[in-house]
C-alpha cells in the first residue's frame, strides 16, 4: 500500500467523474438497473435488506470492474453488473455477512441512546412520533452510530476488491483496508469534504432551485422526481469510480486483466 498526499483526495473525486464522463449512457443504464434491482430486493421485509447487504461487496467489485474496463480503453455493458460474482464469491458473501453483523451491532448499540428509534427506522422504516422521547434522541443516536460506523467504512473501503482481485481472505482484506485507509487519513478527509460539496451541496442547491422554479407548475412534481433520479444514477457510478481511483492510487500495482479472472473459491 502507498501513502499519498492529502490533495489526492480531490483527485479521486475528479477521476471518478472523469471515468463517468467516458460512458455516461452506459453508466446510467447500469446504475438504474442496479438501483431497481436493489429496490425490488429491499421490498421483502428484513430478509430483503439482509440479502442486499450480503451481495453488496460483490456488486461493489462489479463497479470496480467497469472502471477498469474504461481505464483500459474498453466499453462497459450491462452484463458487467454481475462481474463481481466471478472471483471468490463465497468470500465476498462472507464479507457481506460481516458487514451485516457489524451494522446490526451498531444499530443495537444506538438503542442505549434512543430506545431503538434509529434501529426501527433503518430496518423497518418506522419513524418515531413527533415530540416523543425517542424522536428527541434520534439525532444523538445518529451521531453515535456514525462514530461507531466510521472504522467499519475504513475496513470495508478496499476490502471487496482486495478479496476479489488480490485473493485475500475476508479478515485479511479488512485488516489491510483499515490500515491503508487510516494511514491515508488526510487524503480521505479531503475526499470526504470534496464529495460532500460535489455530491451533496451542489445537487442540494440545484434541487432547491428547481423546486422553487416549478412550484405550482403542471408536472412540477414529476420534473422534480425525474431530476432526483437523474442525480442518483449519475452520482452512484461517479462515487464508485472515485473509490476505484482511490484503490488504484493507494494500491498502485496494476489490477489483474479481465482474461485472468477465473473463478477462485474460498
């Protein structure tokens, strides 16, 4: 692993959007398909959410594979959405199981703050009533949950691609990902700030301006929904591409070629 300058955090965001710009139509098609698929899976109470989290690492590798295709001058196709299931699928599902267990554990810990309001909202969509003690404590529980979730983000940032492309066991991949992210904390800090502005503040301002412009107009609600969907299917691949950019920067050895991707089970 390499330790890169803090300014590289901004470069990751730039490179992510540059990779998206190479094939915007293909990215939007694939991202929309992924979003619809995850939405349909999530409709199944509890089991759907669990299943989605189990396969999230494999889909993450799929998006990395798309970035690699573009980086090597090839085009992307819809079938690449399942490219992440070709190498070490059992280890990737195990990684997803660890992610699910940690997430549930963190949500369970927040029960000590809000009595389970955040956990009920995240897992079952139950919102606490206004003015209730749980609602008042929801913000504090969210802060506690974020603090506990931060090391999980670091551990899982590079882990899926390390499992799939570097044949690491899940636990070893989590170890390397955590310390690679921790050693590059300054770049990740700049990345987080840049992403908050580019993917949060700017779309938020644009969304607010559009809402005011179409307020009361015929079809205004549909226009807002379409704009929101366009933002999602644009930002999703660009963010995944920025993760790929960070991986290529911190782990500079060239990733394996597509032809070398033969199935390798744990």
